[in-house]
C-alpha cells in the first residue's frame, strides 16, 4: 500500500513539474512575442518621426534626421535579407558575421546622430555634417552590397532548383505518356504479302476445281420411255 502511495506521489510531483515548465515556456514565449511587437511598434513610430523631421526641419537638423533614417532602413533591410536565407549556407554564415561587425559601427553612428538631433548649435552641425554623411554612406553602401549579394545568391539557387525540377518533370511526363509508343507499335499496318503468294497458294491447293461451265450448252435429247404418252398434236385450226 505504501508503494502505491509513493508511486502516486511521484506521478503527482512529475505532473506539477511538467505543468510548471509548460507554463513558464508559454509565458516566456508570450513575453517574447509582446516584446517583439513593442519593439517593432517603437521602431515604426521612430521611423515616422524621423521622416517627419527630415521633411519639416530645414537645414542641418533635417539632414541629420534623413541620415539616421537612411542608416536604419538600410541596416534593417540587410538584416532581414541575410536571415531569410537557409541556415545551413556557409557563405551566408560568413556574411552574417560581417554584418554583425558592420552593425557595431552602424549602432555607434545611430547614437551619435540621435544625440545631434537636439543639438541647438547649427554651426557645429554644419561643420560635422560632411564627416557624418561620409560615414553613413560607407556603412549603407556595405550593407547594400551584402543585401544584394544575398538576394542574388537566393535567386540563383531558386533558378538552379527550378531548372532541375523542370528536367525531372519532363522525364516524368515522358514516362507517363508511355502508352503512345505502345499504341504506335500495336497499330502498325500489316506488311504487304510478297509477290507470287496467290500463285503459290494456288499451286498448293489439294482440292480439284470444278470444270467451268460452257457459255452455250447444246440441249441433250431426252430419252423416250414406253409408259409416256405421245404428245398430242396441236390444233392448227
């Protein structure tokens, strides 16, 4: 009896542990999803704010906002393109490593640009704009190069896979139409009989042919029998 109680107690503890683990996993996944949604919403709001600043603020302040918007858009698009590729692709893994190193420079520049958005000294902004513009162009050019290379690689893989698939489909379609060859063989016309076959068949005929009837056969005289009456002479009257 004690053994049965022990078994039930162990099962109860296991169920409690499994339930707690499942609850923690569900809560963690929900929290991660909420955090991702909040971060995405924050980025969207910030991008719209930067776009509005680049259009409404004249001079260096507006250009600073435009540089930051360009930097963020390029880096985010490159990140999405690299993560969209197959995880087992070794070349993409190397590209992701390079992008992580590039992202360090991009985040540093984004922080600098964000601080300069509220800089009241326009002369300082105007003096630093050429250097900031150059850094932004170098980072975005590298990001764009990685992004387009990843897209071209994915497009090439898709084209190669499509070519291989088309070849396999052509082979399978030919195999599915195998009845056309069989029909052509079964419906082939019979070969013509060789010359002289009728004459040879006539020579091998064993039954004698009946003699052909003459066109005009003279009538044979009927024999007269004694019991027959003599023909009555026709009246000439």
